[in-house]
C-alpha cells in the first residue's frame, strides 16, 4: 500500500470526529453515530483505493452506508480491506464521557479477520509483554507475567476492563492479586491502544467486548508492536453458523495476532471525539475546529500524532483536505 494512504485515512477520521463531536453530552447517541457515519462515508469517496468494508456498521439490510461488503474509494488500486467504527463510543459521546474515537484501519485484501458482530474474549498488552500472556491462564499468572515484563510490582499494574456484571469474577481476581483497576463504561478500542503507550498508565486489558472492535484494536497494537489475543463468543447456534459463513472454520479457536491481522502492511488511524488519555477531543471555536489524531503504519512502525485546524467555512461538508 502507498504510504500516502496514512494521510488520507486521517482525513476520514477527522471528518467523522468533527461531525459527531457536535453531539457531545446531548443524550442522542443515534444522531451522533449517524453524523459520524455520513461524514466518514463522504470522505472515503475521495480516496485513491479500491476498498471493501469487512468490518462496518452491519449488514446491508441493517446499515444504509459503511455496511459489510460496501465498496469504497475512487475504484483503482490498491485493493484493500477496510475496518471502520465511525464513532467508537456512541454512549460516551451522548453522555460527554472519555475516550470516544473515530477509527479506521486498512490492510491489503484478505489481511483482516472478517469478525462477526458478536462478543469476543480479549486480552491486550503493550510491546514489552508480547508473548507473555495467555487467554486461558489464570488472571494472577497474566498479571505476574506483565509485571515482570514491564519491570513493575503487581501493585503498580493498572488493568482496564469494561464495567459490566460479566466481569465480576475477573475484577475480584485482580483485586485479590493487588493490582489496580480502571473500569470504563465503553470504548475498549481506546483501552486496548492505551496498553501500548507508557504515558497512559494502562498495562493490560481483560474481558469481553465487541469482536469488530477487537480487530480494530489489533491493527493498532500491530502497529505499536503490542499484542491482542481473542476468542469469539457466539451466544447461540445462529451466531455460530454466522462465524462459519464468514470463513471462520473454528469459532472456538484462540485468535492470535496472525489470525486477527494477517499482514505486516496495515494502517490504523483514529481521531479523538471526546478527551482521553491518548487523544484530545474535538474543539470548536467559531468557524474553526481543532482535531487531535493518531495514525500508524505496521510496515514501518511509524507513529504520528497530528493536530489539525479546519476552517469549516471553506469545507462546510467536512470533506477535509
């Protein structure tokens, strides 16, 4: 893939963040998501690629745009798989909380797991702890391994989990081990990414969340040199069969980085919608809007943080250049 696509993808996430940021604290998550999706879709039409959505807003009959299988881009090479979450954290935006993102990842065709919309059990760590954790290991063993890899005591570790009743046992085990916990209401893509950056103070992510978000986070961690391990959690026979239809031969298999991201040539981009540990949210002032974005490329290991100032009077439809 051309390195210029990194900058193109930032335009996509910036547009989605600017459009959805107007809804912060409004209590209207559906409107925020629709605004992000529409803006993202519009910018995709300006990008020099032949993309196919493999992780998106749902099936064609569920989503008017950015649906699985939709074609994106100007229609010429490179041919890429596209994973999107126009607004990762719709409830976060509706309630004015932390860590909402607009997120996009791409890879050459066939490079991303086509994850069905269901839960995935996950564990994520940063570069120093790669190869040291096991999805089936006891919580205490994973904490000990991460503490050793990071040169910390267990008491100094911070584990992040979605604040859900289903995680009660994991939370109890983390507390028993003496590690610290950060519970989040939503937004486990940001939480997984945070394990790859020392300054965020997050060492490990535990628990189950959306499978599509797991693949998006895996692309980000691939770029960072970190690790995501997952296992799909189909809740019934219908979901099990959907896995098979999407090409996942063994839905109960432990999915490692090579299963989630099957290439070293992947690009990840995210723009903050609300403030978080890693990215600032959108700032509006008159006809100017400020954005804060992250874009990374796995092939080179390049990590860029980008600040943008946008004049909406010149680009009122959010197709940014």
